[in-house]
C-alpha cells in the first residue's frame, strides 16, 4: 500500500516537473521581465525615492 502511494506521488511529481519545465522553456523571458520590473520598482522605492523625500523635507 505504501509502495503504491509512493509510485503515485513519484508519477505526479514527474508530471509536474515536466509541465513546469515546458512552461519555463516558453515563459522564462516574460517571467524574467516581470522579476526585473518588480526589482526595479523595489530598488527605486528603497534606494532612490527616500533621498528625494529627505531633500524635500529639508527645504
């Protein structure tokens, strides 16, 4: 019974891995662009915007 369950789990995991690999092969560029855009927004908010905010409050 446990061995049977293990085989089912293994089959499902292999199928999921194949699907993910196929999706990544097609979608890696859009995913990369989204990650870069989110990183750029976070970088701007944490690194660039606070300096302008401090400069504005000092006036």
